[in-house]
C-alpha cells in the first residue's frame, strides 16, 4: 500500500473523533485577519479542510470571505 492510501485510511479511521481530539488555535486566524484587513472581498480555498475547524473560525472572524473547502476523504467532511 502506498503512503497516500495509508494516509487516506488513517483519516477514514479517525474521522468520527478527529475534532474531539484536535485543538484549534485562534492565533493564525487573527494573523490572517490582520494581514487582509481593508480588502473588500476575500476569495480563498482550503484544500484538505478536514472537518473545517479553522474554516469555521475564518467565517466567524472575517466578514467578507468567500471560502471553498475540499478534502479528498469524504469521511472527514461532514
């Protein structure tokens, strides 16, 4: 089995409990918010978004963001 398949299987196995066992740090979100301050519209993508923990924080802290989120492992996206 190759490394990509191993990673896919790992996240398939942990998907149900992933958000419960991971922590989310607000500091990177506030840094991004500071760097894009003054921009009228933000269009971004999160490739490998998992359960979207950081994406939810982006939506909570950045009003003018349009975010496309994707993950190869459908078990991670809920």
